[in-house]
C-alpha cells in the first residue's frame, strides 16, 4: 500500500491536473489519431478520443453455420456513434463449430467470407473500417501461425467486405509487434494488395526501443512489394505491474502510476512523430495496462490524465520536426505545429540530463505530462528526465524554428573498425528560403572521421555525409558536431569492437553463455534456450559442436563442474517446471536425470529463473549438487544424481539459486538460501539452521558471498524485490542496507569486483529499474548509470581491451551492450538488434590473451565481439 504521504501527493497531482485542464478553456473536437481498445463510449469521449476498438467475433455472431445473431452489437454501435466515438471492429477467431482450427480449407474460407460479408452489410453506413483477425503471428492462429493461410483469409476478407460495402476499408497484417518476417511472407503470398491499411500491435518494454528503426524497415519492406499504405497501431501499451518497483501491484501507488503515465505520453508522442495515422492504447481497464481501476470502485489512473492532456495538445497538429537528433545520448525533443498553435516536448530516456533548446526561455507556458504549470525556463539549457515536459506557444521563437529546420537520420551510429555509414541530412526551413546553407561536420572522437566535412544544403533537398571508423580504431563513444549558422546539433557515434561472429539458433532466445574448457586449447561455449529444453555447444568460431534437447525449458544458464569420477567436466542443468535436475557429459550425452521430490504448488509459473549450484560441501574432494524449489525444499544430490538430503527449510518459495561458502572457517561449507517471505538462512552442510536474518521482502536474486573492501572475513550480500541490498557478517549480523531504487529480480543481482585496483572489492548492483550502481564497502552509492530500458542480468567485469584496467559489461532491454569504466562512465555501446536477457561471457576465443565478449540476444542470436579481429583456435 502507498504511504499516506504518497497518497496525498498523488491526490494533489490529480486535483492539480484537473484544474489545469479546466483552465485550458475551449473544448477540442474528439481525436481522430488517438484511440482506446475496449473503451466505453462515454469514457472514450471524456478521454478526448473519437475511436475505440473491440471484437466482433465470428463464433459470437454465427453460433450455428448460416445463422447470424448480432445480439447487442447494433445497440452498442448506435450508442457509441451518438457520442461521436467510432468503432474499429475486429473480425476474428475460429468458427463456433470448429473452435480449435483457424481457417485453412476451402469450406472454412467460404464460411469466413460469408460471415465478413454479412457483418459488414449489417453495419454499412455506420462502420467503415474492419480489422482482419487479431495477432495471427502468435497463438491466436491455431494450431500455429501460417502466413499463407492468413494471406488467403485477407483476400477473402477484402472480397466479402467490398461486396457488402465498396467504401469499406480492410486493415491487414495485425501482428503482435512489427513482425517483419511474418509480414514479408504474407506479402509474398499476395496479401499486401488486400490491405487498405496496414496494422500492427507493437508492445515495447521501453517506448523508444527499436521504434523508428522498425517503422523504417517496415516501409522499406512495403516498397519492395507495392505502394505505401497508411499504418495504424491498433494496440500499444504496457502493464504497470511489470514496472520494477516493489509496490507495482498496487495500481494507485505513486511511482508505478507516474511511470505508466510517462510511458504512455512518450510512446504516443513517438508514434505521432513517426507518422503513424492512428494508435490505440490497450485499454480502458485491463488491470495494470488500463487507464482506469475498477475495484473497489471505478477510478481514473494518472495515465488517463496524461493521455487526455496529450490528446488535447497534439490532436490536429499538422507537422512535426525533431528539435534534437532523436535518441542521441538518450535525449528526445520534438516540435509539433498547426496554424496558430505549437507544442514542444522533451524528455530523457537515460535519467536526468541537460538539453539545450534554443529560444525555449521565450515560450509563454511550460507544463508537466498531465498539464500542471511549470515555471518557464530562465535559460535555453533545461533539465529533462523520464517524464516529458511540454512547452506551449502560439508562434515558436525563431531560434526554435531554426533548431528544428535540420533533420538528421540516423542520429545514433554504430561502427565496427574499418566501417563507414551514411548520415542523411535535410534542411527544411519553415518559410520559403532561397540559396543554400553551409553545414559543417566535425568529429573530435579518436579514430572517427567524416567525409565531406561540409555540405551546401538546398532547402528540402536531402544530402548525406559519411562517418567512418579507422581500421585500427579502439572502441569509443562520442559525438559528431553539426553546425549551420549559429545553430548546433550533435549525433552519437559508437565505435564497437570487431564482430567475430553472429550465431542464429532456433530458440526465441538464449540465456547467459558458459565456457566449457576440457584442457588447453579445447574451448566450447554452452547456451541454454529460455523457451525450450535445448542446450547448444558452440565452437570458438560460432559453429555448432553439438546440441541436446530436453522436453521442457532449462530456464537458466547451465553449470560446468566435475561432479563424478569420469574424465573431464560435466554439465549440470535443471528443468524447474518438471522439478528435474540433469547432468550431461562434456560431449552432450545424458548421464542422468533426477526428479526432485514433491509436486509444484498450484499456480506456480512453469518458468523460473533458477539453476543448480555445485560445491564440495564436506571438503572431501567430491562435489554435491544443490537445488532449492518453490516448495521451500533444499535438495542435495550426489554427482551421480542420488538424493543425499531433502530438507524443508521454509514454508515459502526458495526458487533462486543457493550460495555455498565457508563462513565458519572449518573444513565444511555453509549453504545460503533465501525465500519469498524475506528470510535469509545460513544452513550447515547437513541442512541445519546456523543463523537466520530478515530482509523485509522477497529474496528474488541469489545471495552473494565474498570479501568486501579490504576486510579479511567474507560477507553475505542479499538483494531483494523490496529494492534494497543488505550486507551481513559471516555470523548473520546486519551491517547495513541501502535503497537501490528498483527491484533486484528476474536475473539482476549483485557482483563483487575490485574496480579501483586498490586490493578491495566494490559492489556492483543491477536493478530492473534500468540502473547499474556501484557501492562502497560501507554501502555508499559511488555512482549510478541509467540505461534505456530494463536490465535482466548481472554485470560482468574483466579487461576486454588489454589495458590492464577492468571494464564492466552488461546488456539491456534497450538492445544495447554497455561497456562502462570503473568510474561509471560509458566507454561504448553496441547495438545488438534485440534485448538481452543474460550476462555476457568474457572468454579468450582467439588465444590473443585478451578477453572476448559473447552475448545472447532475444530472438535467437548470439554475438561475439573482440578488440582483435581473428579467431585462431
């Protein structure tokens, strides 16, 4: 529950924004560009939107073949239209007489076409736009997605709709996300010609991630097959319960509410900036996605008010320009204009930053994301953060118009050594202008050059310059400066390491890679697929050495250890959904499976971020395998898979890896187990409790044991879903705890490393709240770095450039691999093209005595980078 202070603050925000919106005066027409999925007509109209969207399901309309009953749909349509709210119907799902199979044969396609024609005819003159199916690229098409069958369904939809109403418009594709592979296949089967409008449903973990890149790739794909079509986003959104705060389940809590409102405002602004015709937020009241809380009573959320205010500002805007190259350094700023009204909006995706907007100090009004008054900036350099700031004006100052006259693409560039890329620039003055403007281009970044270094830009005539990285360039991050008259812009340039190889597998994604070394020069890389039971073994050059397939997902990285007396190490893994631990030989041959006692509690997720731990508990040279489970049971197996101990250690979930360390100082080791009730237990090797300590929240990442600072004895570090990191002495005394500002779960956690080379370890903490923090031995925050999206892994530390200084590497859901120096400064990033759900592996692939980087990417890719370019093993 939020505190009384938080509740009062949130109430103050809501009251203030309502008063601010009332002060706007004139009532604006309902928006044609911003919609709401499953929106009640009155609610949608109050929001300011003229569009809602919901299902006209086949099985609901035609319960018996040839018998049509529209029930209350005509009344719902009339009620909505009377309030000025149009409906986008979704024609979808299987027939009532064959509910487990989507259309795939002539009879069913003919039935579908009759259903479409009958339905469109019933609402002719009232509804004009019709969406053909919902997300046919995922499980909504049974038994599995089929682009050829969907293309035929599109054809039949178009034919049936046009016969019933020649003015009907068919929305096609309608995929979950912008699925370019599925879309291309549909186009190959002729589907594009049966789409009046292209529709997609791109849910994003952060609004900016891949947004412009995917839309540009989509338009390029359409160009290959035909003429451009209008593009609608018929579902977008995000569940605030997935935000990385301990109180995210409370839909009225302040931080999740503000994050949700900012997410919506940023995403819808970006959608309009990209030229998308319509976008529908999901939805009115779908729990954490919604704009309204229904229980215990209906109440509008902060995101309703941010959406309402955004609609009031941007509806009817006729032109949009960038005020700063989008995304460079994590900054975004746009200018929207129509006759007699203009709005500038700015924010940062990488925490609070300074941004210069020429002339912004001259604008008359500044507003928060929900319309509350802000002081007008006293200078043109402003501070922006994750919540958009709006600047309202009738006519923009000339300086602001000048700043928006240069459009740059791309504004973030990634180059490998020896690579060059073009950057397009267009000078688009707001008024007719004769003659050219001189644009100068300068790079002060080592190893980065531009050619040419100046361009004479004619109005609205695109040109390009090239950015090149020298063949011997070291990885760096910097800015290229653009200057035209007294106006300045910057674009971000990252020189990455060499790309050694990119492996693409059949999985949706692989987790943290693990090195398998059987002797000098005999190296392999092991990968577990998060969505299947596949374990892959790759050679140092990225080719497959062997693969192994289990029946259920492995869910976490495997463990490499010598657990029996056979030559070479074994590979130990678990299938949490099956309560099973297994061991493979180093050649990928199954050695044994061990079923853990007990059934999973009802409602337990089949996916769990856990793995076994291997350790020599008794100090006798033989290794045991430890596994804790959702039943609160700790199981210890022998190297051959026999159960040595099964002990109930908690009444709550203990489904994170355990830690093993010598805390007492004798021959035997202790076991550290955390549970979902917030209790950390230190157990003897026999499973008896040595000490217990409370941490106030779910221990959602594994405990870590090691020497902190320059102390002699080990400490225990525990990070929680309660957004805190705790440090305990080896005998269980709490030494300190610190608030890290985000939940530490879903793969994030704690790492110890000597960052400043003083002989003592500092503490690195990754949180799901986009941040990496460094802590001192006494718990002080030394620095914190915000990436552009959630983190799902722990950092790794090593010298990847051979300069004897450590680098910190971590992947993020913003598609980037981040390389950070010990002081928290970004050295470089690499764009991986997908989110990262596992830690990088640092390993010498090419025997040059410098660590290379292997990183998994969502979508099934694994990428290897090196400061030096050859694989010689």
